[in-house]
């Protein structure tokens, strides 16, 4: 059956005569118009009646106008003030004063804005109301009809669009409907009842539990998406619901990567409440690279400022504070694990109080820039290197225990310097700085350790029993985490094999913080983050193939996991950062271990280079390619014996004899031996 509006009946007009008169044509046209007009008007009126005079659309229009007015009245001030309050709770002490002043200024601006908005609204309302009242009393029936028609058409104009939901979202007000938004066409709307129905479809609640399920505070705009709080039926824990994230994504016709579904940790929440955030974009992290602020930072305070990691799906910046903890980083290859670890290393490099130890299972350029500042730098996974790792870790753990003994002494003799029995920022700045252990390619190190035989610990017999070094190495790393935590020891362990062989549970369990990039299975996500985090909604296995640089971070905090896209530091920028870090340590006197030995060798090589270059210049001045030791010493103004020792230390191998014009073959140096030594430096 057709739904089109009925057309007016047409009257067949006879053909005009061959030579029509003008008057006849006019009369016939007028007759047709008079016959058709009543039918046309009747069709329009009937169509309007069939649609209830469009009154629902008019009502919707005035609802939209009301929401628009409320949007302008609030102007995002409540959300901004709430964000500042949240930041104030989490901010360090030295920044609380600044944030309090910002909150005070925002509240003052908000009061002024509301008064201004109300004043403008009142003025327009008074003017319009006065004009309407005067017109009603003096303009007669036609003015009343015109005013009513204007009011009607105004509502119709603002209600005729299908954009009611986006308008409400932009206003930051509770929604009555939310579009799925995954296709170009408008999908089914989802209001509060439809959202509860989606929970039923996702098998989170049953049909009989719909009445017990409540949407708290409505559905609101939240960054580039919308969010809400849901109170589940009595007896249902939040973690049971969040474990069914994939089901909910299917019910909402969304990708799991654009949904955050977590237990509600707000002060007014409880164990049966969850928060839901749904992004507008199917891939909310699909954006250009963001380069880290560490690239241009001249210096960084690792303890106070933490590590600037990147931004979450709501475009909020995220930091990581690693002091008092260690972190395990896992996920598939080429998804950003080394970039995340590089952010941590860069922040540590720019703080001259941080001592860095690097152990990597593969040789290559990725971590080579840290050779300039690392206290120890070990690369490889062959048995000899594995034994070197054991020696280095044993030494580091011993140093950490010595630091613990010093803290005990200070607590007994000067308790005011260690009020909590832990290292303070003051102590860190005076020799007890953080110690950052970076273990890259953990799976390669463990694989190499499995092929390496080591004596059983504490076996003092002449022929101790040899066992696989793998469990011993895992225990050594775990022991470092346990004994060094309260003396500012931190570990960063990176693996690209998120399974039981690449992520030993003994090591994972002592890493308070865990970061997981894309994985292929839920089980792999659980190996890195732990079963409880995945049950709470953390889903690295739901990330897309295009989700490079996107990481799920579980910190063991009350607010649960975070999903964010990491900032970028490319290798050339990392080289420059490490060079600044080397200079900072040279100036502060904190360049130690392998880096200090490397620096000393570089200085010695530069001295040798200058010495050899000077000897070559003497030969140039003499006009020959040979010179006796006495000639070189006289030109340099030093003792011949001293010069001979220095040239030997510089790697110069003196030939048996050289040809000197007028003197024959005598003991001395030629250009070839000096250039060979210079090339070897």
C-alpha cells in the first residue's frame, strides 16, 4: 500500500478550437484552478492530520532548543572543574597550590558566565514577551494566527532534523538515544532502556533482571564518545560483567577496541557497579604519531614527574610513576614494546641521579645509545654472556642490600632523614638515586639460560651439581625486584613471547605494573596482565592489527587498567637524549661503571690521537716520512723515554729500524706505523 500523499483529481479538458479566443483560454484555465485548489488544500490538511500536525516533531524541536540553552548555560565549566578536582587529588604536593588557584578561577568564571547568560536570556524573553502581549491586544486575530504559526514553525524547524542525539551529546547532557555510528546509515538508537536490553543480549543480565539494572546519571558525552555508569542487579559483581566485553561489543554493534568496560571505583560506587565508555571512532587511537616531550627536555625529574607515556582514547595525557615498583612489558612483535621501554629509559637518562643497567638478549642498535650512560651494559644470550649476567645481577643485588643496611643505620642514628624507613628525594639527590634495570628480549635470555649449565647455589662441594641456568636466572631477576623495591630499585622486563616460557609467573607476580600490547588470544593477555585484570575488562587480544603503539596498562591501582597510545621517540632522537644524559652525569659526577670506563677510554683515545697527529706533523715539517725518537721528543718538548711510553700506550708499534737521510738505518718511527695506530683508535 502506498504511503505517498494523495494527489488531487485532475479534470480532462477538451482540446481548444483551432483558433482559440484569448478570453476562452483564460476562462478554462481559471475553471481548472478553482476545481483543483480545494482538492490540493484538502490533501495537505489530510497529510498533516495523518501525522498529528507534526506536534511530536515540534515538541522535539523545543526539547532541542532547551538542550541548546542548557549547553550554553554550562559551557563545559562543570566538566572542566570536575577534571581539575580529579587532577588535584592525584597531583604531587608542589602542584596542588597551582591547581587550587585554577579551580578557584574557573568557579569565578563560571558564576560570571551564568549571570551573563541569564541576563541575556531574560532581556530577550522580556522583549519577546512584551512584543507578543502588545500584538495580541492590538493586532487582532491575524496577528494571533501569525504568532501561533511562528511558534509552531520554529519548533518544527528545530525538530525536523534527525540529529537529536548528536545535539544532546554535544551539550554534555543525559542522552535518551545513542546511535551505533559504525555505518554510514543511522543504526538503531540506544537509549537507557535499549542499553539495558543490550546487556541482556550480551548475556550480562537476564530479562528478569532488567528492572533491577539502573543507568546512574544518564548517558553523557565524554571526550570523543559517550559514557555512563551502570548499577547491576543485586548479587552480581562487576568483574563478572566486565569479563563479557566482547559480548557487549557485539550487542552494541561496536568493535571491542572502542569500548572501555570497567568496575566503577568512584567513591560513591560499589562492587556491583560498572562504567561504560564507547568511542565514536571504530579505532579511537587511529591518529598521527605524537612525539614525546622528552625529545626537547633539557633535563627530567624521574621521581617527581614520572614518565610521560601518551594519550588515552579520551585524549587525556597519561603518565607512569615507576618508583617503588617494576613493570613487565609483553605482546606481539613490532607493536611498540621497545618504544614504551625507550620512553622509560629516556626519562631516566635525563635524570643524572638515576643509575641505569641494561641487559639485552640480542645485540643491535636499539639500546646502543645507552652505552654512554649505563652503569652496566650486557648484550647477547650465549653461555658466556649468561654467566656475565649472573655476575652483574649478583653484584647489583649486593649493592642494593648494602644500601638497605645504610638506611637501617640512618633510621637508628638520624631517623628524621628516613621518616618512613625508605629512600627520600633528598637522599636520592645525594647518592641514593634510583637504579633502573632494563631487561630486553627476556625470552632470548631465558632461552640462552636454558642451554647454560650453572652450579647449584650454595653447593660448596668440590664438584657441585650442574643444572639449567633458566630457573636460576628467573629467580635472580625476581629477587632483585623483592630486595630493591624500598631502596629505589626498579626493573623493566620486555618480552615478545607472551606465554608461559617467555613470561614466568614467578617474575610476573613481583612486577606490580604490567603493560601488554596486542596479543592473539585471551590466554596470552592473561600471561602478561594476569587473570584478574583481563576478567576486569582489559583486552589486549581485542586490539586491531592496526593498533601499533596501543598498550593496555595494569598498575594494580583501584581505578583498574588504562588503554593508551604511546608517544614516540625515534632512534636518532634517542641518541641525542642519551648524549644529553651523558653530559648531565659528567657535570654531576654520577657517570659510573661501564659508561665511566667508556668515557675514560674515549678521553685516552683523544689524547693518543693528538699525540700521534703531532708526531705526523713533525715529520711533515722535517720533509720526510721517518724520524728519530729524539727528534720527536725535542719537537714536543718532553723526555724521550716519556714519549716512547706514551706512543706505546697509544698503540704505536715501532719498527726495528728506519732510514734517516745522512744517518742510515737507525731506531725511530715511520709514517706507516703512526697512521696504522691512528686508524685503530
